[in-house]
């Protein structure tokens, strides 16, 4: 199936594929809309099965950013970027060797080549340090220490407040005390969300692909570990 036939591609303005042989970087930037302004959306680094899976992910995410930015009343469109984990990193997106800085400088050059149509930031497995390395090659990046910094605490807070509003509507109280909450993925946002839920008295069911993180969640939150394939239906 071609990109143009992909349901997720509908109404996208453009999709850009980038490769940098010296660093092994393979990235896709999708620009869904610039009708309201430059397309803003974070960049994530993930171990995808193949480029087709990466493409589907970035297309869905970029469309979502158009909706989010519009609902927030921002003069910004929607875009997103994904980087496939290089083979030399042993499929670990958290790899912190010297090649990491060079890769994100290369990604910054890719962003810069779009002339400001896309503004990037941190998303899954991307740190403030990574964004700082992007900034060495482009000014079209946010989420730096000199600005708002890591956006994940605010994202987690937004999820927590939204959940609290939902349970208030459903149960007549916004208290998490005694409720069971399933959290899929314990990255920067998921972990901070678990911290808030634990403090609020919720019982946690958690799933993640990193065993060390699961063990830490069990120790710190008393969380029950659930297989990633069962987390959606766990009770």
C-alpha cells in the first residue's frame, strides 16, 4: 500500500523522510497542517518493527497534534516526528553513547531543512539534552532548559486532572482512594502519573517493556505488574 492510500495520510500536507548515514539516523517528519501556523509536535525515538509501522505512527500522531493545538487556541498547526532506533544501539532508545549527540544534531539539520514549517520538541525517549543537541543545528525546537524544559511533568498533570474530572462525573467524587487504575507504559509521563495516582490513594496495575522499571514501580508504589498484552483488560 502506498503512502497516499494509507487512511492515516488523509489531509496531511506533507511527509518527509530523512537519512543520515554517518549516524545511522532514519527519521520521518509528518506535517498535517500549517493552516493556523507552523506545525508543532514532539519527536519520539522508538524501536519500530519496520518503516511502515513508523510511518503509521507519525501520521496518526501529527493529525492529533493539529487537533490538540487547535483546541488549545494556539496559532499553531500539527506535526510530529519519529526516529527509528539505529541498529548499532542494540534496539535501546535510551542508549547514551557519544553517537547520540551526533544523531540529534543530524536530526536538527533535518528539521532546519523544512524552513520553520515544523517545530520539534521532546516526546517518548527524547530528553532535554537531546533537544539541546538539536538546537545546535536548528532554532526550530522548544523544550530547552532556557525555556519550559521537559514537558512531561505538565503532560502527566494534565492527564491526572482529566482523569479526576472523569471519575467525578462517573462516580460523583473526584477521589482516587480505593480505585484501581491501569497504566500502560512507565516512561517520563507514565511514571509521573503513577506518582500522582499513588499519592491520591489509587491501586496501580502497570505494564512496561523494561523489567527494571516494573520492579521499581512495584517497590515504590506497590504496583501490580501486568503483562503488556493484558493491561487493557486487566482488573
